[in-house]
C-alpha cells in the first residue's frame, strides 16, 4: 500500500506541474493531436471519437511547421533547428519578392507590345473586334510621339565663331531618299558641332527632276524649328569665294564614308578635315549614318527633323487635304479608303532585275533597257535568270498589280473598296493594270480626283507630285505597299509615330506569296487562310527594335514613349 500511495502522489505531483499542464492542454486542444495523446480508458480503448480518414494526412507535417503551429515544444533542440531553417527560408522568399517587385510592377503597368513567333502574333486579350479598316491589335499598344525637344532641354548650339566648320551635302535620289539624307545631314552636323549649309536636292537618273529645297519644303520653319539643335544657314558664306571648287575639287570633298557609319567614325575621320578646311562637302551621302551605333539623342533628333522640322509647303498640304476629303466622299456618304503604293514603274522594274510575265517583245525591250542603264550589273545577261528566280523566292521582287489584287481579295476587301493609287506610270500600262481594275474597279489617282487646272502648279516638279501622294497615303484608313523603298518605309514609320498605327498599314509577305501563288494545287480557301494568318503580324503596329533596325520604318525605341 505504501508503494501504491507513493506512486499515486508522484503521479499527482507530475500532473500538477505547470509544464505538464500546458503540454496536456495543448495536446488536448490541438486539432492535429493523435488518438494516443487523448488518453485511453481502463481497458485500453480510445476514449475519443474516431478520426476522419483525412486526419492522418495532417499528422505528417514538416517539423518547422509543427513547431510554428505549437505541435512541438519550441524549447526542444529539434524545434530550435527547425525554427532557424524556417526563418531562413522566409527571409529568402521576402528578399526575392522585394528584389523582383519593381520589375514585376513595371511589367504589369508598362504599355505592352504584341510579340511575334514566326507568323503567329501573341497579344494580350482585347475586346476590340477584328476589322478590315482598324488594326485589331491596336488596343495592345499605348505609345505616343516624344521626339520633340523637352521644355527643360538647354540649347548647346555653338555660335558662328565657335563652329567646327561648315558641311555641305547633295541629297540624292527621289523625294523620300532626299528626305532621309536631310535628316542624316542634321544629325552629323550635331555630332561634329558644325554648321549645316541648306542641302541641295540633286537630280536623280530615274526621277530626273530639278527641284530646290525651297520648292518643296518650308525653309523658314526648318531653320527656326531646329535653331536649338543645329545651326543652319541658307547659303555658302560670302567669305568663301571658291564656291565652284566646293562642287568639283576633291580637296573639298570627304569621300569613302562607309554605309551606316558610326558617330565615332565622323568624329575621328571627318571632323579633323572640316576643322582644317573650314568648309567641306560630303558625297556620296546615301545611308552614311547608322542607327544603333549612334547616341539615342541623335536618333531622336533625326525623328525630330523627319516628323516636325520638314514640312511641305502650305499649298501642297492644302491640296492633299482636298484629295483625301474627295476620297472619303466618293460614294455620296463618308467612306473609308485604302491607299495603295504601287511600285511598278519602268525604272523600278528594270532596277529590280526580276523577271515578270510578259510577251517576248516586252522582255527583249526590258533587257535592252537594263543593259543601257546598268551595264555593270547586266554584263552579258546570262546570269540574270537564276538571279531573278532567287530574288523572287526570297521576296525581293515588286508585286505585280494582279498579285496584289489577289492578296487584297484574300484579306477580305471587296469590289466596292475605294482605292487611291500612288504610283508613277505603271510599266505595261492598261494591260498590266487590268487584273487589278477587274477585281477593284474603284481605283483612282490624284489626276482623276483633281482637275487639270488644280494639278497644273504641281506638275512643275516631280517631287511635288510625290509629296501629294505621300500625304494622301499618310491620311488613308489602310495603307498597302507592294515593294520596299523609302516612300513605303517613311509612310509606315510616320503612321506609327503619329498614332495612325490604330489603322492598318499592310506590308505583304512577298516571299510567302511567291510560294503560294506558284502552287497550282492550293485551293482558294487554303490560300486565303494563309494570307490572313500571315498578315496578322504585318499590319503596322509599333514593334520592338533590333540590331541594325530601320529608324524610318519603326521609330518606336528612340522616338516614342509609353503613355501614362
């Protein structure tokens, strides 16, 4: 009995200790407690009710969580180690979240772009319906033009006495090639802190036009707008008496500038000569400044020149407004219109060295023309046929009027579509245009929209006519190009920059089209599906830039900013 009394007292003392009571209470109240902790009756049976089947899964918690949920005594060695592991893990997660939060926030709030994967376009979901006239993915972009000078940007233009010297360039080619040359001339003048003499527009062998800068552009606006960027003078300074030498002498000419030269090349190789001679001409000057090898601010300046400083004369702008208004009212009520840049003039066809459908006589006449105009490239003509096939497979040949007609019909445009045609005289005349006119009879040119008297002032210069086409295409609801070139690139870039990327600017995939149009076994339904899917990615949205990108066609990175 004494032994029994002694064991009972010991058990009672143990149960009355604070640590024991707390432990018992936690076990009893815990929803994760096992049946063994609840106690048994005298005959060994469990006094608690049976546990549900899923209850046993809760018992296999990791030790750190058991400690955190008060399932394990935190003062035990195993619990202390578990706490340290858990705290380290939580600290790591917190640090990673803090480190990545800014980029995640920026990604969620930045204006996003559609991303290309082959011919598939991956875009965020939008509620904007697909349309023939509106870009269905326009709602996925939110960009605005920002190439203009900032209000707090100080002027760093050197005075006439501090200038590095004067540079003079001939802007060669057609109107749009000349436009690019002028933008580049302003940029290199900025790079070298030199004074720019108003560029001369040089006659081109294809366009054969004698237009002066002031015949097409507003000179006063050009000079005044850029006065805080570059010093520009209208003419060669009076103190320089050897003006003829500037045009003819090799001593006054900087030659052999590589294509797409860097800003540093001009500083290292051209600037010293300008400082020495005071006035130098630079030629040739076609594509003599790169894009991704010059400072971002220089590319912004080029956009500033292109989109803001170079303004056509008021009479050109007014006439273009009339032509666009007449296109929108041809059906008796307001209607959208398409502008089609049809590059199929004789000069372009010859220069492309591609082969096109035609009679034997036409092919012989084209061969003779190419041999006369480009004898070095023509040679004896034996290599031209395989070259022509290769260029067509690679999508480097202009689309014929009949080919672009089939593409437009596959995209869903009907016979009722109003189309403004911007082109010179189409090679092959009415016969070549017949397939396009048969499928789209509402084709008009500026000559058909305006009277002879209205057009007379603009016929003095080919560049004035090109300027009218440029502006009417820029204002169109849909712009379609049939070949590359500066006109199409500048239109695409200007529509993107001005926010008109919300309307379509279609750039046909000529490589894919050459394969599809040459497949005699492809049905119309399959062809139309291919055309629609392919051109989802070619509708003129701003795109991320890439190495050696073309600033004129895609001015997004240097010249546009996300909207707030």
